[in-house]
C-alpha cells in the first residue's frame, strides 16, 4: 500500500467491494465516519471486507445516518488466509478483549472458544469478540478478520476433529512435555494447518491432559519455565508457532 494511503482511516464493511461501486453505510458506521473521525464530504477512507482486498473510497454524502461512499481504486489485493486457528478457554472480559486483539494481530484465521473443566467464564459475548477482532484488523492493516466460532467442549472438539479438521494438527501448551524446545517439536509440521490450544487459568485437568496426549494429531509444546496468564500464554504460543512453522520466519 502506498505510504499516502497509510495515513487514511480504515473501515471494515460487510459489503462487496469493487472499483466504481457506490456504498451506503449503516447508521453506526456513518456516525463513526462523520462524528468520530470528522470526515467531511470528499474525505477519504480505506475500506476492506475480508475477501476483496482494500480500496480507497471517497465520502460522497456526509449524512450521519446513511453516509455514501464511492470507491476510487484498489490499494491492496486480498491476502491468503492464515493456516492457524486459535482455540481457547474464555477468560475474564477485559483480558479476553486483549487476547482476541493480539491473536488477530498474530494472524489467526479463526477464534474458537472452548469449555473445559476449569473454565471460569461460561458466557461468551460473540458480538464483542467479533468487534475486537475487527478493531485490531482496522488498526493493524490486516485484511483477514478471523472467523468467530460457537463454543464447544474439549471432549467434543477431540471427538469431532477427524471430521472438522482432518488435515490440521493441534498444538497445545503442556508444561510436562518431554521436548523442552518448541522448535524441535514443531519442525516436522512445517507448512501444515495448525490450531493452537490454550487452556483455562487453572490449567487442564489431568484427565483432559491425558485425553490430549492420547491423540495422534496433538503436538505438546513447552512455553518455558514460567507460569503465564492465559492471555500471555496465547501470545507466546502463537509466536512460537508463527516463528517456527508460520509466516514470521
């Protein structure tokens, strides 16, 4: 993207995008452009929708309730989706917001909540999770907004893995793994589809840990000698995967 476009505000829209198209925004996004960003008629914004790439658009009508935009040019082609999904036990709201934002910045393809024996948060605000992912994508020039999945249980996740994720390995943090070097554990799975699994604050139960270890598609890795909070563990695990078999190499 040319440098001049990097200073323009970015807005995720759930509308088809193409050069020459005219779009009418819904009330909340119209208000955001006109009242929050103070964008006047003739002002420019970068639009993306997660499938068509990024486009420079001009505000043709600065209505606070139904702003209209005209797309002038494509500024970036759509990037390929990541091979990494993120599966996690929900945590307290503020830290979950942070975790979702950082997972999005790390390039995950999907956010997949999961209930475990020690999960402390049973209620999930999916709209809030989606909004945090969109905000991170807007701020960090990410074109792929992670999909937000409905929650499942660890047992169902494992039981349905062959059907839902037949070509994907499941990497999970295990402080008792015999291989202390994550690079060694991950090396055989270069360029393979991956899901990174982070458990709840209290950790997996022994029965859950044994269930994971018994699966041929599960790859335990060590996150080091320190005790990490779940949101910190997410960043560490995703960084290890991305730097060893992902796109941070």
